[in-house]
C-alpha cells in the first residue's frame, strides 16, 4: 500500500502533487516545498511508551 498525504506537513494546505520520479515524493503548491514520505520500520509492542 502506498501512502498518500492529504495535507502538507509544513503548512497544512491540501494543494499537493507528486514530485519527481521516486515513490513518496510530493510537492506543495501553497508553500512551494517538496518533501518525501517513507516507512522507517515497525515498532515492537514492548518498546511503546505513552506520553
């Protein structure tokens, strides 16, 4: 499954478009920033802490 952002992580606007040739790269036409989404890894349940 591929992640699709619905809001820019910098300005929270919704004017997003794919950016570049690589999967997970997006550009925001509101704040003119480009960013990348990626999967880091899976957390072990015994390592979770509550805040």
